C-alpha cells in the first residue's frame, strides 16, 4: 500500500481504499482553508505534549520551528495539498513529516481528527464572524449616513405596498438598520457560546496521556475546554446556529434589496442608483438595473438552504462523531463567502444612492394618507374611535368619487359628512403636522428619528470596534 503513510487511519487495513471510497471521502479541496487554524492547534498541542513530558525541550523547539515554517509555506502557497491527501489534517501531517521525519509523528499523540476538525471549525468561524460584523457595521453606517443626509425628507409609509401614513424617509431607512443590529447581537451571543475548545477530547473519550485541555483552550483564545468529550466532538450546534443567523441576516439584506428595487423603478422614482453600483442591458440601452439589490435578494434562498441542509444532516446522527459531519463545512464556507461578497456591495450601493426628495415629498400625502390623522383628531374631541374611523372612511369615499385628496375638500364637504368636522380639522391635513404628532417612543417624529440616528451611529461604531478585538 504505497500511500499508507499518508492515511491517518491506515495501519489496521491490509489494502488501500477503493477509488470510489477515496473520491467520496476526500475533503481537502474545501477544508484546506482550515489549514492556518489546524496549525495553530498543532502548536498549542505541541506545548501541551511538552508539559506532559512527551516532547523534550529540543523536540519542542524543532516542532514549533517546523510548524512555523509550514504555516509560512501554506500562507505563501509554497506548500499545497496533493491529490493523495485526504483532508487538511493529512496534508499538514505530510508536510510536518517531510520537515521532521519521525519526530513529526509524535504530534498525533493524544488527539484525533475528530477533536481537531471541531476545533479548527470553531476557530475559523470565530474569525469569520468578526469579519462579518465589520462588514455589517459598514452597511449600518451607510444606511445611517443616508438617513442623516435626508433627515427632513418625508415619504409615503406603506402597508401591503399601499400608501398608509406619512413617515420620514430616514425612519424607513433606519428600520433596516435595527434588524442588522440584532444580527450582530446574535453573532456576539453565538461567539460567547462557541468560545469553548474541543481539543483534548480525542476521538470521543479524551486521552490517557497527562494532557491539559484547559491550557490548550486558553492558548487558542477559548474560555475553556468543553466538559464532555463526547459532546465536544459531536456538537455542531455552533454550525447550525451560525447558519441560522447567516440566513436571517440574508433575509434582512433581501428585504432591503427588494425595497431598493422598488424605489429605483420609474413608477416609484424615489432613488437613483449610482453608475458604479448598477448594470445595463445587452439589448436595451436605456436600462439601469439594480443587480446588487437583486443578488442580495437571491442569496437569501441559498443561505436558507444551508441551514436546512445541515439540520437535516444532523437530526438522526448517533453520538459521537459520524462521517456525515463532513457535510457541515461547505455550507459554512459558502455562507461566509457569500455574505462577505454581498455586504460590501450593498454598503457601496446604499452610500451612493441619490434620493429624489421632490418626488418623495409630492407623493407622501397622496392615497388619502392623512385619513388616520382625521380619525385621531376626532378622538381627541371625544369621538369613539369606532365612529371616528367610519367618519374618516366616509371622507375617503367622497374623495374617491371626486378623484381628489382629503385636503382638497371644501369646508362644507366636511360638515356634510359629520357636523363635528369643523374647519379646524384642516390643522391635521398636512404632512409636517402628521409627522410631528407621532412623537411617542418609536414614532416617526423628527425628534424621535434624530434620537435613532444618534443611537444607531454609536451602535455601528461599537460593532466595528468589537470586530477588531481579540
């Protein structure tokens, strides 16, 4: 068996694996990105072996030097996996053996690919989450900045895509920031739960060697070692939870993308896309397409598929480790890659949007958007809301028959519908008045939106700072 030394499990077998098995089992083509984290774990494990008396001082020095050299070669591309390497662990052990000979084989003592890969994936994802939070913070900042530049611009607030009530356009933009802040909260919560080390669990039962998993955990930046070795190698909650947060983030980006697609249409004409963040048509020269917004919308389905696929893979697995878990990595890697592509693109698109404030202001009161203000005016005069709703609805019906808006009715028209509708009702038939009136917490009044702007700008700054912490 010519390739036996390259197989971490080959000693028990009299012959090599069938080609079909080898091709099915190989994962190095996608798990190679874990190499830097596997090498970090190897250095920590070498120090633990040294403290246990299983490596002498000279052996530890040679081992760490070889691992540093291997890490440099991996980073530069000088060392790469070959077609015979089954996975990242196999490839890196080959590289170590090439540098150290038999000494390289000592590093395998007290650990298994089971605890190695669980550790590698946690380290990779903890780094990736910080990259994602940094990119989310950039999108938060872009949305807040766009809101600040258009702080006084009204817009038609909608439900069911129908004109409902006036809002500030900034209020609408900030409604997309709040879900992003919750996504960051979820990622930070996830990080706290994921900051526990599986290394030292071995295949499933720990090791009879005098190792120190807590020391390894601390060196790798974890809070401590996972207290149950079976759970340590079989747990993929951190994968499923990350993929759920990624999918929910994707949904939030999709909803933003959908609104930009609507706002940029000729029918809405609320915003104009910058040339650098839109594309054209191969046949229609006038087209300016919101491709970034559409791709953000499309990626959500892909991200949702990843979490459902991993949950389905995990649901029937017996403890401890099963090879099915090889299927956890590609969804994770793809989710990270797609989000790191789409988040900066969305931030760039948002930061360069040109808002058509005149169009927004002109369309805000249309569609009888001030009808609720009339009903609430009546309520303040003691009319039960049930009756006020009916009266205001009758005004709308009258306007529809004439093809006019509420403020275009004559004084006599108001009193003809209900005697309590005296001319002072006109005080609420203005967009500015409607906005100012909604000053309760969470409302769209300019004072409340200004509070949101200040708070969310500070939050985005804090998110960016967290992403750079060790």
